[in-house]
């Protein structure tokens, strides 16, 4: 019980730490381009990002995957740049570039020496409007994406399972679609689909510029006015109104078997409220709830109850919450039973723990510990300016404001025990949930091929361009 | 704690903090792109050494410890013991059981990570300036006084066994393990450091205690820190953490003889796509030609879009999402390997392209390619030093590689000095198309399984 001894002392120390976010500057150009600048002068590096408020949830029906496909095609050239020249130019500056797509956003970024920002902006501005696509480039890149789907999804039972579960969770909202697209629809995507999507959504008044690193807001503003300022806005941007969910009346259950599954598990995902502009209290409570219930592999409620002792039911448990989305978040629970415990018994044990938690309430020491860690994470986070930039980009493309981002640490600290319990009572509604069993042998439902579970903490799957790349001292990939 | 393979859980970054006292060599190094990084060489009162970059901007320290040896120290009949031992360091020590330790760590908001690799045990820690002493005391307890309680051993053993099962059904893991077995046979490099189901099941508490004594010793430790800590403070941290570890550990294994010849091995695996691992032996890190070899590979198989393999296999033909190769100089062997995945129908074509590219690379590169890659590499190098975490990891890696602190400033000149003749000379010895071996995991069309 040493933690009891530790707690008061540590508390006293940490209370002294200010709960505050990093300093940022923001401005908006007359054409509607919003900009956020995060200063970090420790290293002569800058990350330049262009985020578009469009993603897989904005695709026309039947065109799943077009947002991600376009993201790939954005490297194929303009009037002034040959296909591949964009990345080659970044490399020639010693920089790296890439892009990623999610349901609510598509983003492009370069990481370069701070004095190369001017060139990055010139090129990014060029391809905001000037993309040129040849039929051949489109056809070849479609093959690349089909290989990407093979690699990320079709070769991995957990990924296929996740795709099926998501399609079951959302009855009507396009969050039910896989970002990469359904295979048969990817196969039919063509050049005009890509260009139509591009012309509809890629515009300065639908974009957010984020620059982080060794720069000043004044420099960024001057460069942005030069390169992005002349681009005319799109007057008739479609409103971001997606089909919404009807009331969920009954829980859904899936069971999938695949011979490639080594470790069966149960995962349940509930619909949950997302972070909302000016109203993040419930999302903050859900964040704390996920931490307390299953955020820590040793001391969380689920871990303590299910993973320890001779009668342990689980090899692994977790709870997660993702509220970074424009229209809906989700909350989830996972249990990986120990050998000899069935999925049915594992699920029952998990449910029993949750039921007991709803009756017993929050352990005060764990509650304080979680909030202390959330507070400290604001300090650690500042070491990685690229991650900070991504946080702003995600927030601003999912309906939040800079003030919401800056207010998030305080919102987390304001959460009370009662808030956590109220959030739990509200979110753990089986009618708005999907429970999935992934297993090796056929025991009931399901056939087909396999998928992979959403990573617990940061489930908004982003899809990068470049393959895994190891780094660190030359050739030190061991 | 072991994270199950299924779930890409949050990687807990870890780093350690060292300190120095008696002797703090101070070297201000100007990185090419106007960055300046001051690396202090710290020696503690008790004689422990570390490298430090002090930066008080953010009130925490990133500390990295490396113990040379890693899973290669496993006794032949105890494969997996170092891995299991390392995973148990945070599962109870001193007067704390596993839950007590986790609660104490989280009360301090400290972050610890423990990882066993083929050649090294990595201990990473991040802790706040506010409670540095308490965090270091807790970390010391994990390193010096692990309990290996029966409950924790069984619990973590079950997690390791689950990961072993997962790897046996994961095409990437199958490709890696098959390649390693063919290349190194019975040497520790020839099998997974996790061990096998049987070997892990047989490990005893006594085995774990012995592995701890063998692996975490002062004669093989390297330390680097970056962040809000002075040389003097780091010296105190070093003495606190390291003084109670054994002076010497187990001897390192001998050279791993390269047993693989050119060819193709197909492992049947039900999937629309095959994973292909390929390569042959490589070059030592301390070879005078290592830098030209590194430059050559960056042109041929670097992760950039403009590398030759990326251009030919992905960009021109759409046969893969990504393809890369890299030099892997281990302590007891050197590999030159790469990997990609492609549809079963395309495996033969892709391997043909790769063979052709390898043959082409054996003849060297063009002036334009060399200049472009030199510009990239020299421009990218200073961008790596962009945070306490990255800096501490780079500094400890340099020590493991036997590099001096001046490498930080000299490295770009070494890259810039590489000539076409250097690359051609190195390519002749390093790139050997006839020796290429391909391990294909999948159901490639037109190729028969050669491996059960």
C-alpha cells in the first residue's frame, strides 16, 4: 500500500504545476484560410501542415476510398511540378513529407529545416488548386492502394474484424465506411472521381494551415499571405452535414472466425458523445472514465479485477474512448481471456466488473492518480511539436476551436467523481453497442476473412503514405 | 508488463537520466543547420559515465540506459529468459508488488519502459523535475531489486506465450523468424528472443534471477540524458541507479556464422498477399566503408519515394504499398535485408524486378543520384535532434556504436566526402545478387512451398 504513502506527497508537488497549454498564435487570411502557429525554438526544425476539412465521411455514396485515393494522387504533379517532384524536392532539402486521411480530415505535411518553409508553402499552395492527373498515374496508384488494402486490412484478421464492427456500429452515418474503402469500390474509382472530390473540397476556406517549430507567427503570416493569400476561395462549399444516426434500439453482436487468429478476444464498442466546441465536459469525463476503467494495464479497475491472481480471467483488458470526431465518438471495452476461459465467460466476467463498478463507484486514489498523469502528460507532450501540431489539426477539422484545445487540460482537471459516474451510466448502454468475438475456429456465426482491433487510445486510424521506416543512427535497425 | 501483439498499445517511451560530477567534459557542437547542441560527457563521483544535453525548457528529463547483450545472452536451454526477465522488472520490486509499483510510478507521473532486443536491453525513463529523486529511486528499485514474484512470473509468462502464438500466425513475424533461422541456425540470432512455447514454459524463478545478474551489469551499460537536469544532478542519478548493480555480467556470445545461400524459401500462409523478406550478409558498423555503404543503400532501398526500389516496384508498377532495404550491423553478425508485400499473383514479377535492381546496383550509382542523396542525408541529419526524447536516444546509440561525441559534427562531412568511386568499390563487395535469399510467406502463384 505504498501508493497511499506516496499520494499526498506527490499531490502537493504536482499541484504546483500550472495546467496550461502551449502558446500558439492564430490568424485567418481574407480568403478564409485559418492558420495556427506553435513556436518551439529548441531545434531549427519546422513542421508545415495543410489540413483539409474533408475525409472519408464526406465521400459520395458508392465512392468509398476516394478521399484517401486523392491523398495519394496529390503527389502526382501540377503545372509546375512533375509527378514525384514534390517529394523529391522536399528530400533535396533534407526533409520528409507525407500525408494521412481520416473520416473527418485529410492532411499533408513536411518536416524540414526552418529556413525552407517558404519553399514548402509555395509547393503546397501550388497543389491546392493545380493538380494534374494522367490516366496512367491514376491506374498505377490505384494498384498501390489495393496493395495497401491487402497489407493493412485483408492480411490481418483483426483489421477485417474492425471494419465489420464499425459497419455494424453506425447504422446510417458514413463513419461506417472504411477509410481506405471497400475493395470493390476502390477497384472502380477513376480519375474523374478524384478530380471531382478535389475540386469540391480543396480550397483555402476549407483548409487549416498549421506551422510548428522554429518560426515566429509574423514570419508565418507573411509567407502565408504570399503563397496562400492569392488563392481564391470556393464560394459554394457544401455544408458538412452527414446522414445521422437513428435511435439505436437493439445491441448488435458479431462473431468472426479466421484460421489466422492466434488470440481470441471480445471487444465491445458503444456510441459516445464527441468533444464539442465550447462543451467538452462530457468528453473529458469519458476520457477519465476510460483511464480509470481500463487505461492502465496494472492498476485499472478491469486489470485489477480480471488479470491478477489464480482465478484471473484475462491476459489483457482495456477501455478506450475516442471523442475526436465531428459527429460521433465511441467508447470501448476489450478482454483477451486466458487460455481455458471461453469468450462467453470472458465477456460475462467483463460485464460483471463493469456492473460492480457502476455500483461501487470510483476509487479515490486511482481517480487522483489518473488526473495527475493527465496533468503531467501536458508537460511530456511539449517535447514533440509535431504531435502538438497534429492535435490542433485534428481538433480544428472536427469542429473544435483553438480555445477548446487550450481548454482541454483544464476540462480534464475539472472532472469530478460524480461526472465520471454519470458519464459511465450514460455511455454504457448496450442498445447503442456492438459486441464482437474474434476467434480462430468457427463456432457459430461469421465466416469470411479477418480484421484487427482498433488501437485503444488513439483509434482514429490515420493512413500514412510511406511504409514503415526505421531510423535512428545509420543502419541501426536491429 | 507485456503488451499483447494484437493491440498496438501505447508505447511507453522511456529514457533515463545520468549525471556527472568530478569531470564534465563540455563540447559545444554546431550542427549543420545552425542548431547547436552541447553534449556534456559526465563522470559521476563513483565513476559512472554518461552523455548529457542539458535543456531546461521543459521541466522533465529523458534518460536512456542500454545494457549490451540482450536476448543473445540467453543460455541455450533457456531461450526467452532475458525477455521475460526484462518484462518483469516493472512487475514488482523491493517492498512493492506489481500493482504497488505501477501505482507508485503513476503517482509520480513517471514513465518507464523496458525492452529486450537481440543485442541490448533498453531502459527508457521520463520523469518530472518536480519529483526526480523519487522517480529515480523507484527506477533503481526496478533495476536492482526485482522480485520475480510467482504471481507476476505466471501472469507475464502467459502474456509472452500469447505473443509467441500470435507471431506464429503473423506473416511478418513468420518471415522474420524464417529468415533468421536460415541465416544463423543455432546461434541466438537464429530464433526469436521471446523463446519458444516450450522454452518459456520451462523457465524458473532461479533462471530469471540468474538472467538478471547476467544481463544488467555495470560493465556493459551506456547512458544518455537530455532535458532539465545538470551534469552534477545527473552524476547523482547515475550513482543512485547503477552503483548496486553487479560489476560484471555474463560473457557475450561469439560471432554468428552466416549460413544462408542464395535462393527462395516459400512458407505457405493463407492470405491474398505475400510478405517477402530478402537479403544477404552486410557490413560492420566500424568498417571504414560503412558510410559509403549506408549512402549506397539509401539510394537503392531507402524509405524515400525516390529510392530506386520504391520507384520501380511501387511508383512505376503499383506492385506494393512500400518496399525498403537497410543495413543491420548487429554485434555478432551483419545483415543487409529488406522487405515488402505484394499480391500473390505479383510475387514472381516483383522478385524479378528486385533481382534486376540488385544487379544494377552492384555496378554503382550515378553522379546525380549520389548528389541528391547526399543533400538529403546531410539536410535531414540535424532535424533528428528535435526533442529530449530523440536526443537521448541518439546519444546512447552513438555510445553503443563506439562513436565519439564529435561524430555529431563530423558525420555530415563524412557523408559529403563519399565519391562515386567509393560507392562503386563498396557496391562490388556489398551487393551480391547471387547471394540474395527470398523468404516468401503467402501463397505466391507459380511457386511451390519449400518450407512446411
